[in-house]
């Protein structure tokens, strides 16, 4: 199925069939980490084993950022084989840089310094931690290949393949985890890294298979009126995305650092983590709204806005159900095993996170407009506003209401995202007017 011509009105059924597989694939990502953590929990010294896996995984989260952005860039810019070759060349540069950085961290004293002094790894666990990262560093390459071909698949409305790829990945990871468990080989964090890389290789292979099939059979050598042909054009779109993601990296560590100065630091950090994980689980399903804009906005902007208006109400409603009904306490007590004090603090933080669930869908929508117009430089300013407001809110809250504990992190993160949305909206209105910026009714 390919995109409909511009003169054919969109139906909600078409939008749902495009969006639902994307949302499901994003939500399934969390399940893959549950499988790994459940496997590592079977080890004799599970706390140490999980720690030696979790710390390298957090570093992977930073180094993987540049390759994940290839999905948005490819979906927005690649319309023919000429533009794909330019996109491929840029991707090769990104892969080379990520691989070089990984080798430096794995096999030079720089990596030891990062793990010992930045992440605070105990020296006796350094060797085990490094051995895990020496496997995880290659995950970024396969993740990048997956995202590159996801861009082609998404633009050609074949989004079911993202869910298929993720589903096969989950099954493969689960079977491999069962092998390690039944053969009593769960003895180090390397097991988790092997499971993760195995799943990512499979998902990447499925994406490459479908993407190359589209390149051969569907995508033309040169699309009429498509002007993207060179690496320079790709870089001009991609670099602001990269810069904005680098700025975003400081937000998470800053929140945790400030929460360590609250009235009850352990309770604050733990409640923020639990509330944040549940909030992210809900929001992950809606993290592809920008793809709706990229692929459908120019065909039928009015229908897109109405559809996203409907979507925007769902995450806030789900979090409200968890935060204000017995469903939330029951889930935390019986599914997550959270004790009463931490449970109440987490619910309080989740109620604050409702602000973010209301803001996020519209921020992703506006970022889709930004990418559609190839004005990604705006995102550097909006993300800077997010980071600045988040930090200011943290310092003000810790000085005035330290007893809020985990709610301080939820408040700061939510207000920061609201500031980001405000900047994007204001800049687009000033540069294009309400209708072209996507703000008209």
C-alpha cells in the first residue's frame, strides 16, 4: 500500500491503520527490557549482575541517540533512490563515528574513566561492566540500520512491518532467555547484552529485507520535483536534530542530581523513577505522532488535526485512571511490588506528570510540522528552552518546596516540555502564520 494522492481525502481508518502498528512497536520496546531484566534476576548475585548491565545500557542510550534520528530524517527526506544514496552516505558517517567512539570507550583508559568517575562504577565491577559494553556498543549499528530502513517503510505506509519486526524480536529474545535460564548460564550482565543484540539484529534484518524490497520494486530512481540529492542537504536537516538531542541528554541526569538534595532523597528518586516509567510507558504509544504529520499533513491537514486532537486526550486519560482510581495503587502493589510509602509518593508524582501527558502529543505534532518544513534548527532553540526551564524549575523547587520529593522532578520535566512546545508554536506562528504552522482549526 502506498500513499494516496493528494486529492483523495483521508479517512480515520487509513490514519489508524498507519499509526496503530507504530504505537504497538514503540510499546513493545519496553517489553524487551522486561525480558532481559527478568532473565538477569535469575542470577545468584542478581543485584550486581543487573547493575553491570544497566550502567552500560544507560551509556548506550546516549550513544544510540544519533542513529535513532536517522528514522525521522529518512522518513522526511527520502523519496527516491538518489536521495536514499545520499541518506546512506550520511548514515555511514554516523555509524563510523559511533563505532569509533565505542572502540575508544571499550579499549582505552577513557572508557575506564567514564565508568569509574562519571557513572560511579566500583572498581571491582569495572571489568564486568566493560565486558558488557563491548557487546552493547554494536547494538547501535544494528539499531541505526533498522531506523534507516524504517524511514522508507513508514513513508510507504508499510508500518505493519515495524510491529512484525518488533514482535519477532520479542519472541527471539524470549526464546534465547529461556535457553540461558534452562542451561543455568545466567551468571553475568553479558547474558543481557547478548539477548539484546540478538533481538536487535533480527529486527534490523527484517527492516532491511522489507526496505530493500521497496527500493527495488516501489521507489523510483528519481522522483519528480524532489530536490533532495546531496549529503549536504541531508546534513542540514539532520544536524539540528542531533544538537537538540544532545541538549536533551542533560535533563535526566540533572533531575536525578537535584532530587538527591530533597527532604527524602531515596524516596524522591525512587518515586520519580516509578512514576516516570509508567508515564513513559503510556506516552511511548503516542511517540510517532510526528510521522502522521510527515506522511499525511500535506494531503489533508484538517483530518490530521482532528485525528491528533482525539489522540492527544488518551495519554492524559490513562494516567488519570492510574493516578486517581484504585487501578494505580493495585497495579503498583500487585504487579510492581511497590511498598505503601513509595506507592503513595509515586502516585503524587504521576498526578503532576499529567501536565506532560497533555503537552507531549502536541509537541510531537508541532515537531512534525517543523520537520515537514525542514526547519529543524527551530528544535535546537525549543530544546534549549526545555533544558533551561527544567533546570530553573528544579532549583526554585528545591529551594522552596523540598518536601515535594519526586513531584519536583515531575513538575520540572513537565514545565520544561511546556516551554519547548511554547517556543515551537511561537516561532512557527511568526514565520508562517497560524494556517501554515498547523495551528488553524
